[in-house]
C-alpha cells in the first residue's frame, strides 16, 4: 500500500512542493483536497500539511469501533447526500467527514473502525469492498483508494436490496449476469 509523500515539482516553470501518492495501479497521483491539488510554495508548508494528514490518520486508527447498535444510530442521525452522478448505474448516498462537527468527525472515525472490524466481503463490478450491513443499508469506503497514512474522508451507503449473497460473498446486484 502506498503512502502520501512530499515531492518537489515544476508548476509552469516554478518550483513547488506537493503531496503525492501511488494509486492502486502504481501511477503517481497528486493528492487533492476539495478537487484542488495540494500545492505549496515551501517544503515547510508541505511538511505541515502532511503532519496534519498523518495526525488525522492516527486519530482514526485509535478510534474505538461502535457496537452495531451505536453504528446504526450514528448513521441514522445524519443526512446523507445522494450521489446524482451514479443515479442510474449505482444509486447510493455518501457522507463526507469534513461536513461534520468536530465531535461528529470523531464519531465518523468510529464508524470507519466499525466497518474495518465488522464488515463482510463484497464486490462491486469486480472491485472488492468491505461492507458493513446495518439494518436496511450497507456501508463502505473505497479501501483501495486510501494511502496507508491518509484517513478516510467519505463513507458510502446504499440499501441492502442492491446486494445478493452467493459464493460466500456479497455482490452488487448489477454484477448478476442473466
């Protein structure tokens, strides 16, 4: 698994510092925040941002998983945004950590740990995920997306009627070939 790292790069002829990582295909990616590449004028600024990112991951790693009842109560107490881009192909909702209050961000980290601890194996078009099933919903985050020193910032959910259990795993129903 890759890590976020700092590197000097050329930005239109100007030396800048940026945060980068290797994606699951081994391709170098510029880390983004709010759809903007993280670019800094100095190495010190880049180091400060990387330290904050790594501190957030340590906080997530130290979070205590919810019980299933607590996880369900947390999930139900928040407004999830419908992913309009995937409305026809993979309808789901998502919750973004930075939208939450400071207290709820810590609870979000507990939900991440609950997914890590109590999930089942699932597949979405061949992509392996860990699904946490809570009542009528299942929850996941994109495990292959996150470098090992980057905290999860987005959790997805959709209804369990989009899942089928077969061959020892859960499959998104769109995967079924008829």
